[in-house]
């Protein structure tokens, strides 16, 4: 398991309004708060006027979370290490603590320290383990009350099929799984490419995609992931400092998980697909992108306040996660992850051989039935002494493979009236956002 977040110690910098300057050897806690530029983008005061995430549990499957960090004290629940070594609260590096702080950091003192997007959420720390331990961690988190499972990790030791059962188990229990797409500018990595997972990419403060953010048809949303301040343990990891700053889809994933937790806090009866639906429909459309979802941005950059307040019908239980499952099985060329077509109309059809051929009958008995038919036909031909040359069957030509996802027929039309909310704009000094794209999951009734 790897996270690949590009981190650098905050101790060698001073932060002011999100801008880095070379300076003193240690950053004070209030400078840390000032350096959280994403909080300005989210508009925390507006978001927190609706909810801070009370009553929602988010599992963080990662390298462990430091429960003693000043900005996380009291926010952790008893967690899980699949190998029984207690590493869920004895972190092996700074990564897990950082992700937990972006979700549920509450600061300390008089407005000092860093805060997460959902500071009253409870964190369920789950150690990522080795090999195929992560699916086991998903199921454990579901059984212990998580509503959202944050996986800011990728793995090269297993494929999406190894996560299918665990993710399906989570969805059946109304738990949303959120995972980072990866940080090598390649295809969406496992487990983000597993069916039913909400895959996340990273953008900078100008809402431009981060150059190393992985992309593909599975990508659903993006969030801030460049120059992100996080909490860090003082005794382990590359930071060895109470705070770090770094880049990566890991950070973006934590923010999307926090936003999902906020939606659950206000709308506790929604399914994971319906939570994703609210996030997707209210996302800010990226500049210059004419059609969504986009392989690099998904449906756009999350806007938590709009996700909490927009007038959006609940929609179907699966919502956009149904498209995620379809896309994970079939890419834009109709090829599955193993390189074979997943179109059921193509599977199981044999090309006829050259020369003489006979119609084959499929059914119970397989080869025995075919052999019986051949024997009968030969007998009939021999007895009648009438030989008739069989004509070869035309070669099977599969039709065009449909796109990864199309909305099922009969869905209600997109309502034409506005949501009725006050116009939203970014903080002063940030680029103007475009209105959300009105695509199949934007502004409609699903």
C-alpha cells in the first residue's frame, strides 16, 4: 500500500494567507490556520452554520492516527489493526494523522491549530495492513458504525476485483467508500477504480487539475489537493513536526469524505449514492470543460455548502455510483480491466470455423448435446444418400459498444427552476467559478 503524498515539513516555513515564505524554523499554530487556503474556498463559516458533522463516523484506513495530537484530541474512537499490533493509533508515518486532521481537526487554544472541514465528526482509525488487508478493514469499519470510509491510499498488490465484495458490503449497509485516484498522472488506481467507489482527483487553489493527479472514466469529483496543511505526529514520518504541507489526491480524498460526512449529518436517511448525488450536482464546473463528467475533473470541484443547502431530489438509491460501477467494469473502448470485452452480447459467442459449419445449440449438456446433434445429422444424411453442402455462417460482427454510462430511460427531466439559493462565489482574490454543468448528475431529478 502506498499513498505517495508529496510532503514537506512546515517547520521551515511561515504561512500567511496560504502563501509560503522562507522563514523561522517553526510555524506557530495560528500561522497554520492562516495557511489553510482550502478553508477560504469552502467558506467554513457558511458550511458550519448548517452542520459540523455531529453524529457521523468516518473511518480512515491509513497508516494510523495520532490520538494525542492537540488538534485531534477527543475525536478518535477505538480502531482496528488487522494484524493486532495496535498501529491504528501508533502511526507508522504522518499520512494517516494528516488525513484525519483534514476531516475532523478541531484546532486548539484560542483559534489556533488546524481545523478540518467536519470538526465534530468522529474518526475511526483503521490500519491499512499489508497485502489484501484493506478489504477486511472496510468490512470492519462498516460493522463498527462508519458512514464514510476514507481511503487515501493506492495499492499495486491487488486489483479492483479484490475490493468488489467489501465495497458491495459497504453500500448494502449505506456506507460510502471514497478513495484517491493516485499521484503519478496515470490511470485511476486501485481501490479508487473498484465498482461503487467514489474516486477523487486533486486541484490547486485556482481550481486547475494538479499535474500528477491520476485520471480516467472512473473519476467522479475533485477537491483541493495542492499546498495542503495537515497535522502530523511529532515522532514519526518525514515531517517530525506537529504540521506538514503537501500535495496529493490523498488530501482531496479527505476533503470529499468530510463533505460526504456533512451531508450525512444533515440528511441521515440518504443512501451512499444519494449522498454522492448531492456532491456531484453541486460541484463547480471546471473552466474550459464543455462536457461532464470529464476524465480529469469528474463532475467538478466539491462545494460543501451548496451540497448541504441546494434543493435536490434524493434520486435513485445508487445515484452516480451506478455509473461508477459500470465504468469500472468497462472503459471507453468496451474493454474491461483485464483487456477483454465486458459487453454481455459479445461474451460466450464463438466465431464460426471456416468451411462446413453447423448451427450449434447452447444449453445444458454442452458438448454432449452438440455431439448428439452431429451424430443425428450424419445418420439422416447417410440414410437419405442426399448430401447437401452446408453454407458457412456469417462471421459475428459485434455492434458498437455503448459508452461507459448512459442514464436509464424514464428518469424525470431536469427541473428548469433554479435551486433558490443565494449565488455562491469564491473568496476575494480567487478565480470566478463557472456555474455547475447541467449534465446527467447536475441539477436534475436523479
